C-alpha cells in the first residue's frame, strides 16, 4: 500500500468531537470520510470533479478498500490526509496516508479501488473512460505530485 | 410538541456503539437518524413511501426541527421511536417521542415540519399535494393510530 | 433565534460528498455536525475547550435544539457557520447562522441550549459553574465579538 | 476472506434513507456501521460484550480492514450481515458477508482484525487475553455456528 502515486494531493483538518467514540479515539469508520475528502481533492486536481464525473455519464463506485490503522487519532488533533493516484488505466486506485500534522506520526494507511460503471447500462467498464485517462495525462504533464 | 397525531407508527432498535460519544451517551445529532427511520415508517404506513414520493415529482425537505433532550441514551439500550402525524394540509408536521422500551423512560421529544417542493420548478408549495392528502385520508379511514 | 451574542466565532468548510442525500442536498441531520464544530471553536475562544471541560468535572449535554432550514446546501459549496453566545449564566445558549461564503445566502438558523451536569452525582446544575462564567467574562473583557 | 468461522452470528436490518448517497446507493463508508453492529452481536454471543470488555481492562482497536464491494445496496433493501469468528488467539479476526435477504445476492465481503491493548499501559498484546479465549472456547463447546 505504500507506493507513491503520479499525482498527490494533501488536505488538512481537525478531528471533530462527533468522530470520537466511547474509548476516546476516532471511530474506525469515520476515517473513510477523511479519505473521501482527500479523494475528491485529488479528483478536482485532475479536473475530473463531481460535476464532470456526473456529466461524463459514469459512476465510480468503490469496489475494494484496504486500511491499516497504525495509531489512534483523538479529538482536536490536526491531521493531514494524502491521496496519491497509483492506477488510472483499467481501474482507479488511490493510496492514502493519514498523519499527524504536528509530529508526522502515522495514523492510517489505506487504498481504495474504483471502477467506472456506465450510468445508463449499469455495465462495469474494464478500462477507465478515455476522458478520465486524458485528465490524468494532462495533470501529469503539468507535474502533479 | 406533545399532541397525539392522527396516524402513529412505532419502530424499535438498539443503540449502536458508533452512536455513542466520548462522554458515554448518544451524540445528540445521531437521534435525527432514529427520527428519520420512524418518519419513513410513517410514510410507508400512509402508502406514500420513497418510491411514490419520487414518482409524485415532489421533494419534502425538513424546514423546521425542534428537539427536547430529556434523558441520555446509552450503548445497547433498546429504544422505541414513535412518529405521529399532526399536520398534513398546508405542511407535513410530525411529532416524535423516543422512549426506553424496558422502563418507558422518556429520552427525547421532537417535531419536524416539511413542505412540498415541486421538483421541476423548485417552487415551495403552500398546500400539500392532493395525492398526499388523499393518502392521509385513506389511512385515517382505515384507523391509523 | 436571531439575537447576536456577546462572543461570536466563525468557521468555514466545504460540503462533503458523504453529507449529501439522494435528493442532492445536505441531509438535514448532518448540519448538526457543522454546528458542533462551530460550538467547539466558540468554546476554545472562551478558553473552555474539551480538556478544560473534562477537567472541570462537568458535562454539558444539549437539552434543547431548534433549527430553521432556509435554503438547501449542496456538494462543494463553501459554508460559514457562525456560533454566537447568547446565554451563559443559568444555562449555555448558542445561536448559529449558516451561510454560503460566496453570496451570503442563508442556509440555516439554529439554537442549542446546554446545561451543566455534575459528572459524579449526575445532578443537573441550575446555574452555570463559576469557572465557566469567569471564562465568558474574561473573553468579553477582551472584546470577543 | 471467505473462510467460515467457528462462531457465526447474523443480524438483519433495512437500509436507511440517510445511508444513501447522491448516486442512489449506500455510501461505501456506512457499511462499516452495519459490520460493527454484526460484530457486537457476535461479541454478545461470546458473552464478551461491551460491559465485560470494558471491565476486562482491554480495548480492542481495529487494526486492519479489508472490504470487497460486490453489489450496491439501495434504500429500503433488507440486508443480512453475517459475522464469523476466524481468529481468536493472537488476534481477533472476523469475516463478514452482507447479503440481500430476499434473493441472497452478495453485497459486500469484509474482514476486520483487532488486537487487545492494555487500557492502563497502552501496550499492544501479542496474544488475546485468557478471559477472551475462554469465552470463545465456551461458545464453541455450546456449538456456536
């Protein structure tokens, strides 16, 4: 899960009260919200944000998720979520690294895999749509990472 | 907020771990999920469930919410959420009562108000659509409460 | 719900994908997360943040909530949540105004009321603890709004 | 991820409105709430529920999560979440299978791994506490699956 991708985007945020569970740490499911926010920041960097995605006629469901929880995060901690594009031809794979902004401590590593699905036929696509791949190439040409 | 409505529906459920906050009680925002589940059960009783609502061309946003938190709920507690229809002509108002199933203790009282919005024009309706009102009358004729 | 409080704090953030429902607007319950983030920012401004609150031995459950939903918010919209302290002696009351950062359009007005509860006895306090009131006075002296 | 565990528990529930995203399917992160509810049902079956876990002095953070999303779930669908214990000596591993109750269609397969952490020292345990292992043996003796 550690490979650096061709395009990388960071977001920063503070852990909210309502994300913390009875044990005093972020409930493990809430991290997926953090990862998703980083993923949309990456999509925006690729100029393939939600409006364009919807206009393209494709949905991109997450089909696979892996997460390794390294250290718990707590209320008020400032975190950085890094999303890094690692596959973009057959499927869209993104690696994530969540760290504490102050000391760099690792909180979570994760990977999601998404595939394109034709919105009308519902058919899963075995290659990413050309429009998306062109967005990736354009971002790489500009020097994305 | 206490009036009994003309149609009343109950649901029961257990408080989940991920709904409990650092202080050991249900985080106040999560109760709105419980209320919404009771509201959809009420809509289904009226034969005006989500499919019919979408087919009708109207959306029904919540425009007003009032909640009085009486006692905290905790992990594993079995709760009953009662939704009761109190207005259905100009707008849709529902009263809620959340209680502990075992001892009847009151957890929360609430009220939501929704208005119909025409899905195409986006215009707010000053009366509930006839189709909805007929659903209410039909449920009342069957003896809904 | 419109009174301006003695201490006012703003936060800004973007509406996340996972906060938007099937109808394309923020699900009404998620706004409570935004309000809570603004409330903790206000508590921090008062120098009465979570650590101090826990150390004080008091919990501050929300006992009353009122919200008026004025306009729907959508994915990607940048919002400002303003929390304004309006009562701090018998109970803690906060007014909120949620607006669109770009055009100032009103999204939501709300009010929460919290009371202090002694963490050991579980007894509800009919006046706010002196430590908290002093924090408010100190912030007012510095010119909080 | 497919191995059948020694103790298996099922829960059933309906997909709630607030779990569905803009695209009309359950947002991928919400499935973790369903899995967690099944996991606690399994822990209760083992007679190692939350109260006993807290009394034991150990926390059990999720350290690894894998999920394969097979088919999307939609509003109102009745789902079954099956949690199955597959490791209980060095660490606690649970396999999950989420299916549609009506037609048995697979929605999601997943696995979580948890480790025991001493609540006082914060030290990760390289073996599951004896009390927990005895609970598993007792449940197996009763014929848990």
